[in-house]
């Protein structure tokens, strides 16, 4: 069918008649928004996008290309680019080829045909991702790279629009002009995804409160998502009457209408700093992708009925019927563009591709080498405090030290968090620096993703560990991949605070007591910190903020809820779990050792640390002297300290409050084995179960009796 589109264009243009001539410097039609020359330039972008699609499919058939989701039928989005400024940051739908080429034509020194083809063939010379993935992205063009699948980029777009004016007011000088607007495009099928629905809702939620939100949402509506039809009129029905969201509608096959309507929409957003929605009516030509057999779900008559709506054909007609070009000139331009793309395709196929693992992973921030820590940290002066108080103090310290720090999330501001951890921070630092978000984790993380691009250092809070799973792709697919898709040209620094784990007495159940961390630990490049005591909480949070600020890191900071207000360790009133916060920063990947015994090493983290220390004291009453290693960091694991502690006794019991399957103990065992530890190893974990309500937790969560029994069994 791809050849039919090509042939259809040639045939129809060949049947047109020359209708005189018009000065290309004049409006192409009386009162038109574009001159003939401007239309000719946009037609060149549309031609380039079409020829790129055809070539991508040829390369795929020849096993020389690896990406064939094309923009055919959507080339009208070149008019969207023409109506905006090349300094307006754009997060693009994967069918926005016309937009990308039209924007590149506005910026000197670009070579977009070559750049796109390099992405198709995975050339390491591709300038945005370095051949790691085919995305529309360019630092020079203010196009932020994104896969844009299922609208996953919309929360970031909302966060970026949220951060633009705020960053300028804070004097952070983001890389875009003060009056820039954010444009984000998506498909009609993706508009139904909860990510899109939530992001658009959060944009309206901001605008409703008078918060600046200069966001233009462009829905390229072709009426189908792979093989599933979008009901006719659904996008209009869903958004045309949405209060607070001005709705604009343009025919994507009519370049003049697209430019004029987009200008109106962009002017509204730029002037009012409020969001607007543009529906661009398009068609999808040549199926979803090169591997898609469109005939399996669309009849031939349905497919060919879209041919006359081809936007490239429509612009060619406009040029001919206005007298700016002759049919022969159009066909010559079509052939010339095909030849140009073919020539470049031949050239890029000779360029290098990745040949080594470290070349691919060079764009992922490496986990820091794990330093060796002292066995017992030096005593720190100051009043002893709880874990929650230490985190509160350190957040306040960071807010006071730098104007770019933002603390936000659900209930964090006036209430001070469910557990009081952020109490008083808004009063001290102001409502623009410490604020509540709406009840949506994707929005919380999207705000951080966008704000980080504007120059802020966001510290968002996810209220409970179970809640992050509602939005894990904003960490996995968006935050962690930004450096990968941009070869390090873009970074989104953040420290995501998550209240987690179990052991809350008399409260909660599954959604407030969750011990599943596997989904966080396996994301490349993401640091995962998990303090258990006040002094560690303060020092590690400082280390996390430094890693985010200095290296653009994405950091997850897991806080054990049950230890927030814990004061005692062994007996009521002993206050041995309090500690002063000090001023030091704890290096990423360094563990902490309690004790010097050589009979046994208990390796733990979080709630397991005080439990292990109590067990260790009972073992001492039996004449067994051991030590407890608090890992503190779950990614990277503190391998240097782990090996030292394991080697000191030759016997290791991993005390793991997470689940047996996918728990932290699995990675600890793997690290020991991989590094040649030959001693005895055992582990004791919680059950593979969700955390139930009430006393039933004792049946599934790891307890001290199980730890003590496992230790004695290991020693015997």
C-alpha cells in the first residue's frame, strides 16, 4: 500500500493543469496567512517527511532500518511548527515528522533529513540519542526527546509549563525565552489513556487556581489507534466544551487553516499563560508501522478513501491551483526530494553503530563506586532527634540554602504531611517553594520532570510506596530515560521522597504498608536510598540532593514510616534510636556497621536494622558476638562494605523485610556470589504476600523471632 500512496500522488499531480503564475512573495490566496514562498517551504518539509517514511519502510524490508512508525497523513503538523516559535519547547508525538522538519527549516545549521535517517538506522552519529532510539529530539530546535507512547510525555509537558514562568520569576534563567509556551502533541487514541486524562486535568487544575500554565496540547486525530477505531467525533465531544480549556479545530489537510488556527491558539496561550487544546484532523496513511498489516482490519475502500485527504497532496494542489508552481515543478520537487533522501540513506548506512556495551550505556549515569565507610561513624554534637525530625530539618536546610529547591506533593504544605515530616516548611519558605499538588502521582512526578528541566531541584513526595506503582513509568520511562534518549544533553534532577515499608501498628493495610521495591531497584541509573536512623537520614538526604544537583541524578529516597517517630531501641525510654543530624553528607553507596563481633554478620536496611540490633543483643547474652551492616543504599548496593562485613565473620544472614521473591536479599546474595564470597549465607524475609490489615501482619511480615531463629540455625 505504501507504493500506492506514492503512485497516487504522482498520478493526481500529473493530471492537474497549469493555471498561470503568481508572485511567490504575495499571499498564496487573497487574504491568506502565508505567502506562496512560505507555503513552498512548508511543502518541502512535508515532502521530506513523506520521503523519510517511504525510505524507512524500504530500509526495514532490507533489514537495514529498525523504525518505521511514520508521519504519513499527519504532515499538516508542519503548519503547527510554522505558527510557533523555534524557541517554544516541544514534546512531540511520534507522527510529528512534518513539525520537526518545518522547525528545522527555521534554524540555521540543521540537517534534519540526515538526523532522522540516522535514527532509523541506529547510527551512533545521530545527534540526539546517539543511535540509542529513534526519537524526534534536538537541543538546537528546543525539541525534547520522548518516545511519546501512550501519552507518557504529557505529565512532563505540564510540569515544564508549570515551571517556565516560575523559573523566570525565581531568576533561574531557563534556556527558553520568558514568553515561551510549551507545545505537546499526541494521538487521538493516546488521549484516552489515563496519563493524558490526568495530565490535562492537572493543567486545568493549575489554570483554575490562577497558576501559570502556558501549554498548547495538539491532538493529531486520525481516528484510529493501531487497529482500534476512535468513535467519530469523540475528541470534539470530550474537549470542545471543556470549561477552562479553549478548543481549536483545524483540518490538517488544509495548511492555511492549520497555520491560522494554530496561531490563534498559540497567541491565546502566550498571552494568557493558560492551556489550550488544538484538534488537528488528520488521516493515517500506510498503516501504523511497517510491520502493520492494515488490510487485516480495514477494507480496501476504507484505506483508499483517505488518499484524497493526503496533506502533502493538498498542499501540492494549493501551490498549483494558486499559480505558484506548475504540476511539473511539483513532480520535479517530489523526485528531487526522493533522490536526496535516497542519497542520504545510502550514506548513513555506512556510519558506525554500537559495537560495545559500554558505548550503549555511556548515556546512563553509572552507579557510583561504593566507597568504604568507617566501621563506626564519629559522634556528632547536637540534640538527638527522630528520623522524621531529621528529614524535616534537612529539607528546611536545603530550602534555605538554595532558591532552586522545591518541596511538593499531596498534603505536604499546610498539613505538613500525613506524618508531620514537612510540618512548618511552607511557613518558613513560602507557598511557591513548598506546595500541595492534586491527588495524582503522575502529576506529582510530571511536575518534577518539567520543573527539573527549568532549572529547579525538585523534591517531590509520594505519600506511600504503594502509590508510586500508579505512576512508576514516570520514573522508569520518562525520568530515567531522558539522559539515555538525549545522550546526556538533557537531565531531570530530582529526589523523590517515598514513605514506605510496613510495621505501622494498628494502621493501614496494603496501601499504607507496602514492601515492594523491586520495580525501583532495577531502573538503570536511578539511585535508591533507604535510611533507618536520624543521623543517616540527614546525611543521606544531603548526599541525594548533591547527586541530583551536581550530576542530574534521579534519586529515590525511601523513608521507613514505622521508624519516623521511633525513639527507643531496646527498652521503653532508652531513646537509643534518636540521633543528632550533624552537618555531614553521606557518600552514595556507603553502608554503616554496628558492632565489631566476628561470629555473625547481619545484613539489613530500613526496619530490619533496629530489629537486627535487638536480636544481636540477645545473641550476645548467649555468648555470640556479631555485627549489623545497615546497607543504607539499595542502588547501588554498598558492595565494598558488604564484602568487608561478610569477610569479617564468614557467616552472613540477610535480614530482609521485603518479599522473598524480588526482595533486596536476592541482590545481596548475587553481589556476594559475584565477588567470590565463599562463606555461609542465609536469608530471612517477609512472605510473598500483600500486607493485610491489623494483627494479621504478624503472619506475613518478618519478625525478630524469625531473625533470631535463622541466626541460631546458621551458627549451628
